[in-house]
C-alpha cells in the first residue's frame, strides 16, 4: 500500500492548491475594499475633522505577510487568523488626544481586582464601552444609572445634601447621581446640594445624544486636534 501511487492523494493535493489559488484571488479582490475604507456612520461630537488614522492603525505585518498568515490558517498550519486590515481601537488612541490629569474616573483604575464585577457588567476600563464611534453621539451608553456598579457603599461623613447620599442610594435613586456630578470631573461647575436642583434625566440623555451640556460650557481641558508623532 505504501509504494503504490495513490490517486486520492493527488486529488487531495490538487484540492489544496485550488484553495490556495482561491484565497489569493479573494485577497486580490479584497484589495479595492481595503483601499476604500469607509466609515459606518456619522462621527461623534467634536470628531468631524479628526483623521481616521488617529484611531485606526494598520495591523502589524505587511499585507503580504497577513495573506500568508491567513493561508496558513486556512490550511490548518496556524492557530489564529491574522487581522486583515486594522487593529481594534484602544484607550491609547483616545488618550493620545484626551489625556488629562485629575480625571475623576481614569480607565486604568478599573483594572484593579475589586472592579471585576463592574468589568463584567460595564467594561469601564475601555473608553469605547461608553463612547462607541460612528454613532453621531457624545456618550453611547444607554443607561445613566450605571454608578450603582461601584458606589453602593458611598456614605459621606458630613453629608452636605438635604437628602444624604446613603439615603438616595437606599431609595435606588441612581439616576440622580449624574444630575449633580459629571463623570470625568472636567466641567467647571458648582455641585448642587439640594435634590430640587438635580438635572432631570431627559436633559442628561439629550446631552449623551449630542445636545448642549447641562453642566455648563466651561471645561478644564479640551482635546488636542491632532496626534503629534514626534512626542
Ligand atoms: C475617535 C476614533 C475614531 C475615528 C477618528 C474613526 N473611527 Fe472608525 N471606528 C472607531 C471605533 C471605536 C470603531 C468600532 C470598532 C472598533 O472598536 O475597532 C470603529 C469602526 C470602524 C469601522 C468598522 C470596522 C469594523 O471592524 O467593524 C470602519 C469601516 C471605520 N471605523 C472607518 C472609519 C473611517 C473611514 C474613519 C475616518 C473618516 C474613521 N473610522 C474614524 C473609532 C474611530
Ligand atoms: C486626534 C485627536 C483625537 C482622538 C484620537 C480622539 N479624540 Fe475625542 N475629541 C477630539 C477633539 C479635538 C474634540 C473636540 C474638542 C473637545 O471637545 O475637547 C473631541 C471630542 C470628544 C468628545 C466630546 C466632547 C464634548 O464635550 O462634546 C468625546 C466624548 C470624545 N472626544 C471621546 C473620544 C474617545 C472615546 C476617543 C477614542 C475612541 C477619542 N475621543 C479620540 C480629538 C480626539
Ligand atoms: C463608564 C463610562 C465611561 C467611560 C469608560 C468613559 N467615559 Fe467619557 N463620559 C462618560 C459620560 C457619562 C460622560 C458625560 C458626563 C461628563 O461630561 O462627564 C462622558 C463625557 C466625556 C467627555 C466630554 C466631557 C469632558 O470631560 O470633557 C470626554 C471628552 C470623554 N468623556 C472622553 C473619554 C475618554 C477619552 C475615555 C477613556 C479614557 C472615556 N471618556 C471613558 C462616560 C464614560
Ligand atoms: C467602575 C467603577 C465606578 C463607576 C462605574 C463609577 N465610579 Fe465614581 N468613583 C470610583 C472610584 C474608584 C472613585 C475614587 C474614590 C475611591 O477610591 O473610592 C470614584 C470617585 C467618585 C467621586 C469623587 C471624586 C473625587 O474627586 O473625590 C464622585 C463624585 C463619583 N465617583 C461619582 C460617580 C458617578 C456620578 C458615577 C456614575 C455616573 C460614578 N461615580 C461611577 C469608581 C466608579
Ligand atoms: C443633589 C446633588 C447630589 C446628588 C443627587 C448626588 N451627589 Fe454626590 N455629592 C454632592 C456634593 C455637594 C458632594 C460634596 C463634594 C462636592 O462638592 O463635590 C458630593 C460628594 C460625592 C462623592 C465624594 C465623596 C467624598 O468622600 O469626597 C461621591 C463619591 C459622590 N458624591 C457620589 C454620588 C453618587 C454615587 C450619587 C448617586 C447615588 C450622588 N453622588 C448623588 C452632590 C450630589
């Protein structure tokens, strides 16, 4: 059996060659799509003029290397396929223009073990969990009461509010938090002390969707318009 020519083996090899030729033609066919990288929807607030490359970097390896890797993957010689065009958008992309000291909730903090549950529910360690792009919005997170993931124990020693924090929490008033506090602490504002002054939830939702800021227009930091690659 070992020395006799095996027609099925030849057939199998021709089959493999067919796959390779097919894959290469497919990759060539895909080239124009790669050149015409089109956005999937309107840019978010403030992003109309920033360049695609500031968030979309090409995946490592030349295009030819990526094809080779994917052919090897198709033949079962490689464990993973290679990302054909772009890397996923990361916090680093955002922070290269938005880095600012004193962010009240910096994303890196939420890598700590004690935020495991919050990470499962909310992924607060990624900017894009709350600010997904190409949606024509400012904040894409749909709920405003998400503070409950981390602030159930909030109790102030000398609470200045007419209805203290622990009472608000006992009453499940999670929609009230953004009614007095912004999330990043970047707005220059006076924090209200009475529940009467709480910004209504609809105004906050409208701000999420791109409307005017209910926290006023003054901010400590605004973003860089371009990434300075020399830094
Ligand atoms: C502020 C950052 C940012 C900018 C600028 C940006 N994008 Fe995106 N883009 C994203 C995010 C976030 C996603 C969601 C997918 C992801 O996380 O990788 C995305 C997804 C896409 C997708 C879908 C890809 C996929 O894997 O589903 C395309 C296509 C795209 N962007 C094209 C563009 C083009 C063209 C431009 C320039 C006009 C642009 N983007 C500018 C952040 C950005
Ligand atoms: C090339 C620089 C650049 C990059 C990269 C960038 N931004 Fe921006 N972003 C800006 C500029 C400029 C503005 C408008 C000025 C401002 O609001 O500070 C803006 C505005 C915003 C706003 C709205 C601010 C407001 O109050 O209206 C949000 C939210 C935002 N960016 C989040 C992100 C996130 C999340 C990422 C990463 C996915 C990102 N940005 C990447 C430059 C950038
Ligand atoms: C868990 C949700 C969440 C995450 C994660 C998050 N944000 Fe936000 N962000 C918000 C909310 C809610 C607002 C609106 C309230 C406010 O203005 O602080 C906001 C507002 C903003 C604004 C406009 C107001 C300002 O601060 O100037 C910018 C810019 C922004 N975020 C950038 C970022 C960047 C960059 C990251 C990642 C480093 C990030 N955000 C991560 C929820 C989030
Ligand atoms: C993923 C967890 C997490 C989420 C979600 C979260 N916070 Fe926080 N917050 C923290 C941590 C951590 C601190 C720092 C204080 C500490 O170490 O306990 C903090 C601090 C604060 C502070 C005090 C900041 C200062 O300068 O002293 C305020 C106000 C606050 N958060 C409000 C909110 C509001 C409002 C929401 C919802 C919109 C929210 N937080 C959502 C984890 C979170
Ligand atoms: C009526 C307005 C109001 C509401 C509603 C409100 N806060 Fe506050 N909060 C304040 C004020 C005022 C302070 C005192 C510090 C300051 O001026 O920022 C404060 C302080 C805090 C602090 C800092 C505590 C410290 O030790 O410094 C945290 C954390 C906080 N609030 C979280 C929340 C959360 C979570 C909610 C929602 C359950 C909430 N707040 C609802 C007004 C409010």
